[in-house]
């Protein structure tokens, strides 16, 4: 293996399903070692609950680093990118009070509706927080916990996000960053500070929250911990949320749209303007630097389409064109559009409808939900014919790529770089270590390079059919 040209850094991606660690040459971006260990996600007592024990994230991180061998021991800096929105509640000894409520846990829909009303409605929320909180947001989860498990709420001495939890285990310091905290609902983007009125409304003291670090600050250094395969004293960057880390990993410039196809689907772009979308379609996140990351997220993406393929007994690529079927694959409820109690809906079956056409309709429905938000995400920024950067596990699939091309009418570029959340965290660690802009580090690593596909005529007929089905079925989709 070639000798590294620069100091080694580690980027971590702690996602819903697993923790990945990459050891990266800071000079070239070459991945010199990697490791991965799984998580367990359980239901929370009903179909809307998704939970995970935080201590297993630490065990998975330790195992992933162990798989990196001696390279992990040589790292000079580390950063953690983590799944957004999760509610981690810790007692006075730093142990979890209960399993963390994950981003796709939407039991807090009633608390969300009440909070939005109490704050003066969607427009007031968007102007104040930058977003209209969805049931995914951490503030709604805390409100649910306080009402439904008051004993757990009273036992909570510290509230953290998933990436905060791992960073604190590394450093012993309670910190977060502006990117990840912007998805909590208790951080006001207009003031770039915790909103004490919102905290008071949900009964949460600011004393239990982590300190918000700015771009370029260090969270601390790695503690000497038994069995942790990292050198004591290595720098620890602020870390950030997974979407912010992926944006860093691509080295995004303002106006470049990204479509991420994973467990959830997301569409986002870096913006120099603070977002405040009162429709609630776009979340007005901060990015991991000093700009903003307007983003739309759907709950149902690759896993939902794979489930439809399994029900049909077909390979996920076995799609067929044509037909009149329309399928909205909202199997877990949906965040965009705001239908937390929805289920999947299949419309327009005929005697000659084939299983492959139904599967294609599932792809169409998942991509449609994302593309409806693209113009709002860009908000007049960026070129209308700029290529969509297609990332995530779905970007490897021909059916996903061709569906995006057909329904967007845009050219598509698929970066060769994989594990962009971990690469973005590594770029943040390298930027801290070398005194560089982490996005510029990623561009130097050429992470966004990959095959390009020309635009094809947009399939307006399918888009119009899906829009009509969604509009006509709105009442049905709200039924449990």
C-alpha cells in the first residue's frame, strides 16, 4: 500500500443501521482503511416508533475503528457525522435513560401540531426556527417523552443528538455544531442560538443541552480510554449531522442540487440565504460551515421500494415501462408531504397492468415526492439545467437513476466516491488539522467526480398523474 502523503484523519458515519469509519490520507483523500459494525433498531410499541440504544453506537464505533487496524492508531484527527434529529437522553452518570428516539420515529405528530400552533403557526415557526418542525424534529420527541414517559424525562440530566453522544464519549465535553442543532427545533436560526421560550414551552432546561461550536472550532481531544483504538490527544472536530457531512464530502458550492437515495430520501443544496419556508416542505438547516442547507426529506425511499419489489416477488431492477398505475409508497407514514399517519396507496390498476409496471410506479412515487421540493430547495438559486448529483445506496441502481432522469428532465452525475458522510467528516477533521476549509479539502480530493448522464425529456404525464392522485387521496392518506 502506498505511503500516505499527509497526516491520517478519521471520518465516522453513525447512521440508522450501522457505524462506518474511514481512515483517510488528508493530502489525497485516499481511503487507507475502513471498518463497519451494525446497529439494532427496534419498534417503540406501535408502527410509528423507531428506537436504538445509544451505547451500541459506541460499541459499533469501537469495533469499526478496530477493523481499521494500526491505521486508526496513527490518526491525528477525527470527526463524527451522525443521523439527525435523534433524541438521546442521559442520566447524571452519562448512561442512556431509555433507547434513543430516532429521526424516523413519528409518534410525536400530535405534539408537533400543538407546538406549531402555540408558536403562532407555520409562518412564525419558519421565520424563527428556519423550519416548520416536523414530527422527526427533536423538540417534538422531547414533548412526546415528557407527556408519555414523565419519569424518564425527570431522570434526564443531558440531552444530546446522536453525533453529540459519540463526540462526547470521545472527548468528555458536551458539544454540538450549528448544522446538526439546526434540526432540533429548539435552535433559532434567526438568532443562531437556543430559543429559551421554546425550551420553556416543552419543559427543557438549556442547562442540559450541549455547547454549540462554530465552524473551525475543536470539540476537544481524544481521551485515553481502555479498548478505544485511537491515539489519546488526537484532535476531535465538531462533527455534524449526516446531511451536512455529505454536503461537505461533496465539496458543494451554492446552488448545486443533490438527490440522496437511502433509507430516507433527501434533496438539498448549499445556500448563502437563510431559508424560512412556511409551507414546511423545506427544512431550513444550517450547514456545517457558515452557510445554510435547505433540505427536504422523505421517510420512504429505497427500503420502501425494495419492500414493494419483495411483495411482487421481483428483483428491484425488474421494472417495466407503461401502464396507468400510480403508487405512493408511504409505508412508514410520510414527512414530505406531511402525512405522518399515511400508508401506501396504489391507484389505477387495470387487467393488463404488469408487476414490473407496479414496481416502476413505486420508483416514480418515491422520486416524485423528492422532486416536488427541488424548486423550493433551490429558491431561485442555481441553474435550471445544473446536473443533479445522485448519491446514496440507490444511486448505484439503474432503475433509480433512470427514474430520476425521466422525472426531473435534468442531467445526472453519480459521484464515484462512496460513504460521503464519513468522507465529509474526514474532510472536516482534515480542515481542522490543516487549517483549511473542509469543503475545499473535499474538492481537492475530487469526491464529486463520476459518470454523467445527459438530460432526457421530462415525463410530465407521470408527474401530473401522481400529483392528481396525491391531491384526490389526501383524506384517505390521513387514515390510520
